[in-house]
C-alpha cells in the first residue's frame, strides 16, 4: 500500500466540495481556483479542473460568463446557480457529519 496514493485519493475525494465552496464566495476565474487549491495543498492541474467545471455546469450547479480582458483573451468567470447553492449546503452537512464521525473514531 502506498501512502502517497492514498493521500492523493483523499484529496480528490473533496475536490468537488472545495471547488463549489470557492465559487460560492463570488465570481471566480479558473486560474484563481487553481492557485487557492494549490495554496491549500490540494494539488490539481488544469487537465483535472476544466473537465470538472464542465461536469458541474452540465449538472446545473455552476454557470459562467465571459469577461473581456485587457491583457489577453476573454476569461470565463464561474458562479454557483441556485441549484449549486442547494447542492453545496447538502455537501456541507455531509462534510460536517463525516468530520465529526471521523474525529470520534480517530481521536
């Protein structure tokens, strides 16, 4: 068993929750999401993030708008839909229960 592989899988398991939480705070550009995730030691690359954002959009949880940029091509800024906010509330409840249950076992 490889510790590093298990750690990566644990981080991937919370990636969708973290991305939705970041977007819930307001309009956000994908590279800003990548930076925040990396700073939090949840390593993710563009090749993982963009397909996930597409899946979240197709599920009706996020939307985006194009914003012109002075320094280059237009940028997509992501926001949560009403359905996305409801979904995130459910994930937060589940997360809090999971953390509480896990802490009761490991501590």
